[in-house]
């Protein structure tokens, strides 16, 4: 009976995540429309509410293009693997009710995040296109670089709570939130999240003048839907992780969802008003500023823990 309840919980969780991805695209197009002083989707029924369904059906029934000399089986399977790993992220969703608790949830998240690099490698290599490979080289070098800093910053937060369990962030922030006295770490982690998710102003796998859509340029129909959904599911997951780590919010409260919406709005807002960064400056930012600073904070927190342990 207990296993059945867990399965039902996860079924509804994944169903709601898939629905949220659809309406996240509508939210993004509406907000960008307001920022750029143009109309967003507003024709399909009530102010464009059913636009995501229309876009999904259009993509689902569109023609599948198979470029010449592709690695066929990897080409077909790799987008689905990317979607599955994005779903696996949500297994550490910090339930406080009738469900299991993943004691090493953050370590599990690091493993899933590292696997995403190989998925993007397969996606771009399988299409056998120079443009997708160039987009992949940009994206993977950026992703690996910022993943190092992201893990070190999250390890700083682990030292604060002495645990790998995401639920403990709520327990440790009942009286005061990390948002107030770890503001610098929060900004560093936000930049790392944006670069990890390939979002503006760090969306270098894309380039309108030379690469167009980058590593996924040869994909269409269902394969494109899988890649698209995995990207937006990752954004929502990072929003949940960010709110849990720095706000310590209780999942049973309605305002937890409000804070995730604020994070999603922030990601879209940054896309609307920031120009794309220069690639060499992006690498200077991580290797000469964020990584040394995150390492300094890591050593400082570790030394502070040792000092408290022996005194």
C-alpha cells in the first residue's frame, strides 16, 4: 500500500511538471511580449491560454526530418534520454508528507547533472552536423566549467546544515533565512544556474548569425519536444532548489509556488533585457572570479566548522 501511494504521488508530480512546462512557455512569451512592447500569444481562446496545446500538437504532427548520414539510433534515442534525466531530477523533490526521503539527495542531483553533459554530447554528435558540434563544444565547455562552481557553492550550503538531505534546509531556516546572510553565495549560485541551464545572457549554444539553434539544430517534431521539455523542466527544478536552499520554504504552503514563479519570472526577465555575454568574458568570469571566490568560501566554512568542532 505504501509503495502504491509513493507511485501515485510521483505520477501526479510528473503530470503537474509536464503541464507546468507547457504553461511556462506561455508565461515566457507573454512576459517577453510586454518587455518588447508587442503582442504575445492572445488569439487561441481566452487571451492565448490554450496556445501551449496548439504549439504542442503542431510540433507533434509536424514532419520528422532525417539528415543525411546521421547516427540513426542515437539520433532518435538521445532526446528521450535527456527528458528522462530531467525527470530523474524531480525524485529529490522534498516531500514532508507521506513519501520517502532521499538522504543523499544533493549527491544524487550532482550525478544527474553530470549525466546531462553526455546527453548533449550524444544529441549533437548523432546529427553529424558541423553547426551542432560547434554549438555542443560551446555548451559543454560552459556547462562543465560552471558545474564545478555550482557544486562547490552547494557544498558550502551542505556545511551549513551538516547534511545532504534537501528537507533539512527547511528545518535549519525556521527562524532566519539563508537569503539574508548568504547573499553573496546566492548571487554566485544564480549565475552558475543560468550558465548551467544555457539561459540568457549565457545562451552560447545558440547564435542567430552562425549556429542558429546550436546543438539541436537538426531535430524536429517529437525529438525537438523532448529537448525543449528537458530544458524547461531543468529551469523549474533549479527554481525549486533555489527557493528551498535560500528561503527554506515549506512545500505545504502556497507561497512556495509563488517564490518558484518569481524565480521563473527572473529567468525570463533577464532574457528580456540583457544582451548576450561574450564567450571569452564568460570563461574569465568563472575561472578568474566565481571559482576562486567559491573555493575561498568553501575553505572558510570548512575551517569554521573545524574550529567549532575542536573548541
